[in-house]
């Protein structure tokens, strides 16, 4: 395999995983970030995000993997430039691409450059605009490749090194072949297509995953209303290979840095073309309703929530990460505080950003402390340690044993036997 010299722009979640995995594959990688503190941390051998296996991978590839703030150092000798910067929603709902354009512009002096690879999630049509910009800055000979990522937090290394597929959207065959060859050593089918189609694959894949979850959540509500058990129902539904068993777990709503942002961006993109997507809109609405159901349930159980102590168990948007972006826990905490409740929270990893609602919530180092004197508990994130705690003791320390298990983690019969007023999602 030809070893290539690669510059990765952005030392965020995607940039670090991409840079580390490309180094692991044998390439020479320079990761550039404009945040000096982030670069300092990485140079000191620490990893600023929580991702299993990433620290070890960075450490064992340190000969081939460097971090810098300096643009010249990054572009010097680089044959391939990866764009891994964030594309947050702007006020209009469209993705803000200013960081993407800044990176593309900064490549003007990259004399050895052969291809620019887009890893950031971007609207369809971004590649065409990037192509025009590359031409404008004298890089007409440089190919453009859309190579979306399908890595989930907590399993990103595995998803990169052993993916279900590699998508290559190319504006010329040479650049596409060059980027495909970077993945030599990875055993996965390669789907080669035009740039716009590759951009759409990413958004469509995330939208379909979100659709499956919203569907599971709606079936769960129907199960509640009819006495069926959603776990049994969806397990059997998922055994049909045409439907698939994954992403059919009902819960407290989907969150994270991708599904909410990408589904909104896709909806916005559709409306920019004059099309109102009915299904996607419903998928988003079902999720918003799902995130509020726990609060309604607590009101049904406790009446007025003013002055009530509510323990939120889990804050991260899913277990195995410290990420709180678009976490259902934040929506819940805001609504509970707005109702006048006191919020007591626990999470083993998550670090909420300063500001409301978390400034007004009290954080405890153990689930049991958060449960102390609580009028109700909501299990928000299915951290495995929550299955292990002594629930008899939890029952003892709570003021009222009301429990809403938003992730169907616990056994209803067992909890009810202990005296809990226990409810979960779609299970009798
Ligand atoms: C997601 C996708 O799974 C990745 O394929 C994609 O690359 C990534 O977004 C991205 O666009 O970068 P991630 O956001 O890390 O990855 O998390 P997921 O594990 O997909 O979970 C998303 C949300 O759905 C979480 O809140 C989770 O609790 C929820 N979920 C997931 C359910 O409620 N039910 C399920 O069955 C599965």
C-alpha cells in the first residue's frame, strides 16, 4: 500500500478518529486545529474527548501522527486534505459552512495537493460549491471527494476500521481511486458515486435510523394503550431480515450531535427546494413529543411538580460517552425546572456546559445520593451501572417510590415487587 501524507483539518471528534485511523493504516498524518489549547492537550499525549481505544491508537502511532496549529506545517507536503470541521445549524436552520470554506481557502498554497476529502456532514450541493472555490484559488487540478462518516460515538474506531461500507463520491476517477486506496487493509464494500449522491447517503442514512427509532417510540405508545409489550413486539418484528433488528429500541427520544442536527438540516434542505417532507417532519415531531412524555407522566403521578424533588439518572445522550449535545436529559431538566421542581442529577461521565438548565440542578457523585429524598426518579440514560445498584436501598432512601424508566433498563416485576410505582416505555 502506498503511504500518503495527509492533512486533517479539525481535531474534533471526527478529525481525531479519522486522523488516528489513517495513521493506523500506515499514512503520515498531520492534524491541524485552530484551537491552541486543544493542540497543546494532544501534544501532551492526552485526548480531549472520551472515545474507547482512541488514546491508545494515537499513542501507538505517534511517529506518524502529529498535531499542529500551524497552517504551513499542515499543508506542507500534504497530498490529501481531510475536512473534519463542524457544520452547526445557523439561525436559518441551514448548516453553517463557514468553517468548511475557511479550510478550503487555506489550501491555496498546498503545492503537492491531489485531493480534498469532505468528512464533515454537509448539505447536498456543498461539493459543487467547494469545486468552484478550489477552481477560484488555483486548485483546478485537485480532485474533490465526498467520503461521509458513519461512525457512532463509543464505537467510532470499530466503525472506521470495520465499516459496513465506504462511500466515495468523486468528481474525477483519479481522486476517487486515490482516496479509496487510502483504505487498503479495510475489508468493506466501496460504493462509488457522484458527489451529490454521496452527500445524500449520509443524510438519508441518519434520517432512516432516526425514523426507525421514532417508529419504535410510536409503537411503544400504542403498546401502552393496548396492553401489548413493545419489547416482544419489536424483537419479533426485527427478526424479519427485510426490516432488521437494529435501532428499534424505544426510549426517551433520540439525541446527540448528529440525528437532531442532520434531520433538521435535511428538512431545511428539502424546504429550500420547495418540498415539504411529510415523513421526516413527523419523525422529528414524534421525537419532540417523546422527550416530553416523562414530564407528563410525573405530573400524572405526583400532581403539581412545584417543590418536588426529581432525580435524573443519566445525563449523556447515550451511555459510553460524556457527550450532552441535544441530550433528552437537558430537555427534561428544563421542563422540570420550569414546573418548579428541584432537579437532582447523576452521570458517571457527562460534563454539562455552564448555563441553564444545569446551573439550577444539583449534581451528585452517586445515583443513590441523587435518589436521596426524591419524590420520583427518571432513568434517562441506560448506563449499565444503573442495572447494578441496590434498588431496595434506593426505594428506602426515596421520599416517594415513583420511577419512570425511560430506557426499559430494569425489570418491571422486580421493581414493583420492591414497592416501586414503576413505569417504562411500552411495557405493561
Ligand atoms: C449516529 C449514527 O448511529 C452514526 O451512524 C452516524 O455516523 C453518527 O450519528 C453521525 O452522524 O456522526 P451517534 O449520534 O453517535 O451516531 O449515536 P447513536 O448510537 O446512533 O444514537 C443516537 C440516539 O438514538 C441516542 O440518543 C440513542 O439513545 C438513540 N437510540 C438509538 C434509541 O433511542 N433507540 C435505538 O434503538 C438506537
